[in-house]
C-alpha cells in the first residue's frame, strides 16, 4: 500500500470544496477505503483549521476536521527533531521543509501537493493530485 503525505493545500481543497476538489475527493476516498495510507502533518492541521474557520466558522471547521479529515488523513507527528532537521535544510519555505521531513519519517512514497515546485529538493516525489491519481491507477 502506498503511503502519501497530503499537503495542506490538497486537504483544504477537499474541506472547502475549492478548485481541485474532485481530485482531492478521489484521494480522500482512496484513503477512506484503504487503497492508500494517507497522512497529514500535525502542524498542517492547525493551518487548515485557521484557514477553514475563516470560511466555515470555528465550530464547523473543527467538526469537519474531527469527523472527516483526521479519521482518513491520519495526523503524522511533528517532533522537535523534525523541526531541527527542517531548519537545517534551509529551504525557502520552512513549512514545506517540515512537511518533507515528516514525510521522510514515515517513508512516504509521495507528497501530494498543488505546489510541486516547493519540493524541488525533495527525495520524495512531489506530485499534483492529478499526477498522483494517474500513478496510483497504474499500480492498482
């Protein structure tokens, strides 16, 4: 089973029905049905809540995360060691370096993101939701 790290933007596409929702929904369903093992960094969940609450309100955002997001996109711990490792990467986007280190910690096969260019130094393939679905379809 493929292990994937879901980037913040893809999780928000799913939660907020943004552009890209249909692909994010298919990835969600693949994870829900245990065709893939999907994770989201614990630090990203706070960002997701902040952004989602601006659109949905605190109560609805919290319930969506609690009832739908984290049961399927499992939270992956962010430790002090991960933070130090990410700081040492010196990537332009610190959040993405943390995501990458967290993905490395559980041997992610892919990072699914709409911002693949932010992971140009990643040894984990960073793919768009569309490209991920094409790759996973071939291997299913």
